[in-house]
C-alpha cells in the first residue's frame, strides 16, 4: 500500500509570506536574466518594460532588471544559492547573474 509519508521529502523550514514571495520572485528574476542571456530580449530596458506592461510586474519596482540592480546582483545571487541549497536546482542563478555578481556589475549604470 502507498504510504505518503515515506515518499515525501519534508523541508524543515517555516513557510512565511516573505519566503513564498522570494521563492516565486527569485524564479521570475532568474528567468528574466535567462531571457537576456539567451538573447530573447535585447536589453534590460526591453525586459523591464515588457514585465511591467505585459506581465504586471509592480511598476514601482521598475521591472525585474531594475529590481535586481536596486537590491544588488550579489544579494540576489546569494538568495538564489540559499534557496538552491534548501530546495533544489530550480533556484540556480544563471551564469549571467553569477558573472555580474563576481564583477560587481549592474544592468543599468
């Protein structure tokens, strides 16, 4: 017979609203960076405008690339790596973000 408790992996952490927001937000930010990395979009500005007007990204945050710059690329990469260690590879930062964090670069100057 199927025993659900034997087949599930439980992560010992407290699920908070902030944790849920970061879990969804980090995936979104990473995918935006991946779109730039894979040249699906041609610039951070294109990604920000598309996210605000097309996806409903909060306009006061300026779009995903502006948000990453404001919060700090290295801080975002650190959070992604923390979530990667807690959850799985879904949170692995793109090479673009890793390189930018290492070189202390921003999308906008």
